[in-house]
């Protein structure tokens, strides 16, 4: 059982916004805001889309945004597009040079 | 450009060992750490650990301290993941990933293509 809890699936229609939650314990999130999010299409390697909770690497669409409140981090995808259909994984620094992933959320574009 | 090329799929018997390689190019190998991540079939990502490519010091996640070994050959810019005493439940795709340092965090940014390790009798 992962230390980070994500919903198994989230769905939305094209153009809508969806939000994926990632809930951890205070011992995992602690005082850090070192949460990242990865997008993974079937059969492909993961892709970093959010780091430090809310920042986007160069080249990542601004339709992806992240936030964190208490022990819950969130990823919002705005203006949902068919190519956003993928698995999304949250990850957090857990102290002691260790990291932990959530179980992943499957996003379906209806 | 940064590239990580992993070795091919492996089929092993329970109890055997396997060694997965991850060859890096397009940057100075010893400047960035390498992470290893596991993904069992139909499951999420699991952080296995990482290795400091400058010192060779590994850090393993709690569930991966007994049978998993990270190593390096800096002369050929290659990292290795060896898994000993393989179990059926080790069946997964194993990824290596080069990190990037943003602020105070370390994030896998460049990923290998993954290596499928199948353990079956």
C-alpha cells in the first residue's frame, strides 16, 4: 500500500477541467513542498510535468497546474484534450533522501 | 541530447539473478544522480532508489534493501541494477532515470525506455 493515495480513475469531457488528488501523511509530505507529477501514456516511460508542487518544466503545457494544501497535493488539467488520456503519478520527497510514489490515476477523456 | 538506453527484456527463473544496464549519453555522467523505478504489470510506479554517480553511493527504498544492488561503470557511462534471488513478484518494467536539480528537489527528468524482467518457472 502506497504512502500516497490517489483516486484510481478520473474522467472528463474535452474542454473540461479535472483535478487529481494525492493525499499523504505529515511524515511523508512533512514541511516539504517537493511534490512532483508524472504523465505516462501506455507503453511509454513517465514524463515529468510538475515539480516543487506547482512548477512546470520547460515545454510542458500550461494546461497542467499543481497545488498543495496541507497533506493533499493536486494536479489540475484544464481544457482537457484527447491526448491527455494517460496515467498520472504523484511523487513526494519523504525525507532521508527517499522518495515515494502514489499508485497512479487513470484519466479518461470521454 | 540526453539519452538513456537500457538493456533488453529478460526471462528468469525464481532464485536466479539479473543485471539490467542503463547507458547514458549526451551529458557528463558523473554530474547527475540516476534513479531506478519499478512498475509491475498494470500497477503504479515504485521508487527503488538512486545512486550518486560521482561517489557511487547508493540509496535504496526500504522494500529494496535486501536483494537489489546498484553499481556503476563510469568508464562506459553505464549504471546497473542487479536483482538477486529473483521472485515471481519482481516481474516488472524497470526504468532508470537521470535526475535534474530544481531548487532543493531532485526529480527524474530523462528516462530510459524501460527493461521488462519476467520471473517465471
